[in-house]
C-alpha cells in the first residue's frame, strides 16, 4: 500500500513509517520535526524493543531515499521502517 504523509511521533515510542511490506520499494523520508529522530528497520512486523536506541540519527531537515535493503545491508530482509524521537517528532514518508 502506498503512503505519502507526515507521521507524528509520540514520546519516545517506536512508530511504524512503513504500513506495508516495503521489501523492494524505495522509501523516502525527511525529519520535519524540531529534534533528532532515530530510524531503524526490522525483519518482522513487530516494533523494536522500547530499550533499543540503535539506528541512524537524522537531525531536523535531513532526508534519505533508498530501499530498505540498501539502507540496512546487515539485515537479511528488512520489511518495516520505524522512527522515534527523544520526546516527539514528525517524519514525512513516501513510497509506492
């Protein structure tokens, strides 16, 4: 399912950016909030554990557009993309 919208991050909870399996699709996103956000992919449909702070940190205004496999080459089959802020945040995400 395609998506093209701003996603609000609540607190420091992992929020799913990809609402469908995005194995081959290029995913574009930009941190449009006021603070840093952490981006992480998973190989399943479950969110990363609340204690996990691993991932790539994007400052306000930073963006990326790649397939999940290229962005996370250490994962066998990344299918979901997640984001979290320290307190909150907002990420624009788009994929087909």
